[in-house]
C-alpha cells in the first residue's frame, strides 16, 4: 500500500476514535477534583520541555519558533524565535472547565501557534495560567473569564489563526492518551455545521465539550496521517 493510502487509513481511524470519544460519557469521575501540587505540573528538565514543545510541529516550522516553558510565575521565553510561531506545552487547565480531567497533572499538550494565533489565542492561555497559578478555583476561573469576555478584554481569533498538535509526546487525557496528530483552526464562535464538522466522511472535527468555553472561539480539528517527525500516525485507536 502506498504511503498516501496508509495516511488515509491512519487519519480515518483517528477520526473514528475521536468521534466515538466525543460521544462517550466521562468515566474518570472525581479522580481529579482539585489541583495537584504545582510541582506535579512542572517539567523538571527545561531542555526536555523545550524539545517537547518543538515536537508539536514539523522541524521546518518549530526550529525557528519562539519556545516558552512553564515556571511558577507563568510561561517564560526559553528560546527566541524568528518565524512568528510560538511553541509551548499546555497543561490540563486548558481543557473545558467542566472536564473531569481539568486538574489531571499528567496532561501535556505540545502546541505550536502561528502568528495570528500568537496574537489572539495565546493570550487566552496566559490568562488561564495566571489564574491557576494564583490559586483560583474552577468556579473563580470561569467567573473571571466570563467577566473578561463581557468587558472585551479577550480577543476573538484573528483570521488565519491555527496551531499544530502533531507531537508523539502529547498526553491529552487518560481516555485519549496521545490521541493522534492533528491541526487546529481557531475561529470566532461558529456553528460546526458551517464547516461540515463531525459529518460522515468529513475530515473536520469539533469537540462539543469546548462549546461551553468562556473564551470567544470555536476550535476545529483536522487529523493528519503522520507525526511531526514524519512517522505514520496510529493505524488504529482503542
């Protein structure tokens, strides 16, 4: 079978698993009812966090990207960049606020944002992270974000805002593990039907869990057939 054929199989297997996971009720219950000690969310080896962040996108994109690492004072620049992209490793608090894994300290989400997303989506990451590091509860975080949206303090996604999540290092949830390599497109609040999301045969997915995000965006995901290092994505998901 040709490589393109294998990639199609991997992509459709990934999509099927995603659609099934979106329709399944959460099973982790209250395993993560509270924030764990901050140290559990940190990556002790700064260089390892840099490499993990860069692995979100192909090297042709990430080698010249700015790289951020998480510190007790928030995300800080570890490597300066020159192509407009910013790569970092997101933590569990970027999940939907009602996610049962919101405080799962194992979650690692390497991601690389393009320039429009750096200007309009990355501030949302900084805002949530600041609230978490200040010790705010989920209820307080939600209230703060809703107030910020009402005051127009959080930007809507710019045209063309997208991100890469193609890392083998990613651990996105206990139920999904590494999931599969994918691209994300950040747009102002939009009905999934406008993109044909989650329809049979459509390559576009939208996770309904993110519908209740306080932030003013909709995230469309498009699985791809290979990881950032060029190796094939998962041929099947469980």
